[in-house]
């Protein structure tokens, strides 16, 4: 009952025993409480340190138990003093953190214009993402194009995702279909799903984006030149447009655990194969199509060779005609 005051079960039993039987010595307490005499002596020393035992004036050399209304009140006041000291230390720590943050902001100013903050460098982007992830309340929407994600990116994302999922934050992520072919990325996507997040894939994706609680978005300044950094914005019109784009992409994407081949065409044509045909029919080169689909040039050529074989076509042009005739496009 008195553990909150620092008195464990054995210590409390000795204290209560002396209150009930003030004339007991070590031997009597040991027998009465079923404790060894060594333990009783240790508990008596602790009670003296806590000022719950004091020398007896009636029996010199003996100790008397201080009444609970006085002795426990002393312990309670001591704990209150310790709590006040810790609160003061916490206040000083918060002030130190605030000063450090302010100094950092002065030394490393960000460009903030009209509710948009420019983040230059991976460290600056990671710091901002960590801050946004810490304050997440309900939902994070993410589009991750490019197929295979770098191990460094996955490693940086895991602790942020773990913390969000632990707080029951909803994580909705869309990867490119080609991510299914990368063991590390696919394993990470499955891990998110197993932890309660939702993951879908799509053959074509808009540029990378992260949207936090539908109020803050982080997007690349120029998707083709990532070294220029990222843009963090809270402008409602921009964020709303990005949310709408995410939702449109989400509706057409395929859940990670589902077969990503279309069952309706009867030919087993995957969405990525269909998109490849569209891109090449539109005149896009193999290399450009690979970048759009997040796959290598070798993969594009392998897929195209397979499609030409299934269409019994001897040229790209003939493949395009036959694909259109058969309703593949």
C-alpha cells in the first residue's frame, strides 16, 4: 500500500510490525513476520534513514516507530520537493531546447514565402519530415514513384512509420508496380501492411509527395532535378489539389496483396504492360518509358519482346496495330 512512498512490502511490514508491537526486537520481528534477522536489520536501517524510526527516550538503545501521520507526511513532503526540483529541471531543459532551436533557425534560415518552405539537402528534408511525423495526428498520404526505393530511404522511413503506426495514425502509401520486383521495397511495403497501414501500387504515378493530416504537403521542387530540394507547404489550395490527385491515383491503384493483372481483359495483361504499350504507341522511347514506369531499360525491352511474341508481331509498328485491333489499348 505504501510502495508509492518508497516503502516496499518487506519494509512496510516491519514498519507496521513496530507500530503494532513497539516492544519487539529483531528476533521477535523476525519470527512474527517470517523474515530473516538479516533482512529485519536492513529494513530497520532503511526506516531510520527514512526517519520513520527514532531513538526511544523511554528505552535507551531501542528504536520507536514514528506515527504515520507524522512520518509519512515527512516522506510525502520530501517527494513533493523532489517533484518540484524535477519540474524546475524540466523547465530549464525546455528553455535550453527553445534557445537551441532559435539559434539553429538564425544560423540556418529557410526560405519561407507565402506558406511554402524550401528545404535544401537531405538532412534538411529529413529534419522536417521527422518534425511533421512527430506531430501527426490522423493520417499520412504518400506517393513513392520510381519503383525500387533506396535502402537509405527505407531505413530513414522505418522509425517514423513505426512511431506513427504505434499512435494509430493511418498510413496510405502508393508505390509503382515495379516496386513489387524489388525484394527490399516489397518487403518494406508488406511490413507496413502487416502493421496496419494500407499499400497500393500503380504502373504510372505522379511525382513524389507526402501529405500530413491533409494540412501540410512535402513535394520535390523539380521532380527531374531532386538536388534542388523539396517544398513544404501549408497553402490550403495547393494541399487540397495534391490530396485530390492522391485520391484519384489511390482509386485506380491495386492493393498490395491483390493480383495486379487485370481479370477483365481475359489475356492476363498487367497494368504496367498496358501502360508500356500506350507509352510506346505515343512515340516514347524505351528509355523514357522505363523512367515513367520506374523500371530499367532491360525490363522495358524484355516486356516488349514478350508482348510482340504474344501478338505474333515482327515489329513495334505491327505490335501497335495488333494491340489496338485486339482492344489492348
